[in-house]
């Protein structure tokens, strides 16, 4: 498994360096389509295993390159909002599946799921390549044209920004990074630790387990709604709340939203675990609070989607210099899905041994740790240039600004 992970990371580094962000994302459509074709035509379970591996590989491309591309094309004032759209469209995809899956055949569902990658290819084909990548490979004129298109300005008016990007790239080239530089350079190491902790806390919030056991939560509440309708409602809540983050991310800052999101997760998980404890252990009559698990579930998902869902990817796209960004994002994404794998793998075992209520309380403990980490350690990146973020990480400006103090941000 370790060899496979290293091989995947090497592939990512090589492809993104040679092909650029745009072509890498467009090429990810191929494994997506292969995966869905294998699922649609599966006659044996092993074919489904292969399909899931291929789709996981394709998904890793998206979660690695999209934050990088967004961070490189966005102006500082909208960088957080643009980066947080990743989570919004993830939830739109989930709602798409929730709303269609229960009402169509297995093969039809696989075909319908193969449509979004095709639509993505047709739409994204018209987007420009990252100006950072174009300048890095010496295509100055194309980079200026890309900037002009992204900023909706004339080529002459973006020359200064192109010069600034070129200077940053030249500086990065003089300090061309190896993977080992992620661990030797203080700013890189701190950024890598912070982003890996962010995605680890994201998964340790228990979001996937809560979604997996969503049906049993509705059953515990004796909901009269069919599971398919309940799932659609939850998907709609995810999508609606994920749409809030792009509107407020660059106003309130990353840390404020992460802390608010974490506190909401703690309260909802404790309440959800309490209901399960009273029902399964104490054998109490919980008919009077049958609304509690549904309300807790909705609050948990809503608060997750405005903070811990989108913002780790936003911060990942902001913290690293261009000469180490691809390597760092590959490692961060690998940590994210490795943690996710272990949690989903062993959650059912923990539930059987300790009970479902204790599992939710364990996730609440991780959420407490995530809030403490964000409040005391994580620096704010809102409104800061890459150089300011790097200076703070390296210790030149170690102070963490107060919430709402825009003068320090």
C-alpha cells in the first residue's frame, strides 16, 4: 500500500508539472468514465473493486488539482470564496445522486453519474490554463492573455500582475523544491502539518459515518418519511449551507468559520449520542424527544458544510509556494483519504463494541480538538498574500490576529 501511495503521488507531481493544471483536470475525465462503465457492466464483485479504485484515483486528481488551480487564478479578495466552491459542488453532486438513485435502475444510475464528467470536460475546456503554469514554462504572452480573460481586463492592464507572478516563480525556481524541502524549510513544514491536521480533523468529525448511518438515524427518530425522501432533504440542506460559505468566507475569515463550524458539530454530536444512549442503554422513553436526532443531524451537516467541509481545501490552496504546492497538496489529499479509509473501515466495529452513542461522542472529542487547534495554532489566511502567509509560518510575523481585526489581516 505504501508503494502504491508513493506511485500515485509521483504520477501527480509529474503530470501536473508537465501538463499543467488544465490538462490534468481534463484528463481526469478518462478514469471517471472508465470507472462508471465498469460499474454499469459489472458482472462480478471484483469488477466493482477495480471500478472503485479507478474512481478513487480520478477523485484524487480533482481534490488535489482543483484547490491549486483556484488558488492560482483567483484574486486575493475572492480567493477564499472561490476555493470554498469545491465543497458546494461536492454537495450538489451528492444531491444529484440522492435525487435520482432511488428512482432509476442500477445501470441507468451509472450512466447518469457518467454525465457530469462529460459536462465538466465541455465547460472546463473553455477555461484558460493557470497563469502560474504558463509563466513557469516560459509562455509569457499566453499567461498575459489568460490573466486578461480571468480578470476581464485588457492585456496591458494585467502586465503588472504578470510581472509579480513571474517574480514569484523566478524566486521559486532559484529555490526549486524537492519533496525533502517540505520537511527542511520551516514555513513548508508548518504549512504541511497544518493542512494535514485540517483534513484529518475534517474526516475525524465523523461526517462520512454520519452520512452512512443516516437511514438508521431517521429510523431511530421514527420518521414517517421514506428513507429516499429523507436523504434528499439532507442533501438539500448540505447544498444550501455549502452555498453560504463563498458569500461569507472572505468577510469573516477562515478561523472564525472553522471555530463556529466545530462548536456546532460538538453540540450536535453530543446531542445525537445522548439520544442513542437514552434509547439503547438506559432504555428510556424517548418519544418526547424523537425530533432530537433529526435536528442534530441537520445541524451537524449544516455547520460542517459552512466550515470544516470546504475550508481545509481553501487553506491548502493558500499556504504553499508554487514550487512545493503540487507536492504538498498530493500528500495532504493522501492523508485525508487515508484517515477517511480507517474511520469508515473501523467505525462499524467500534459501534458494535462500544455502542453507537460512544462513537458519536468520540467524534465530538475530535471536534473539540479541532476547535482548540484552530483557535490557538492555525494562522488566519484571509486577505493575505502568499508572501505574508509564508512570513508568518516562518516566524517573521508569528502573532495570530484577533477576529475581526482587519488591520492585522
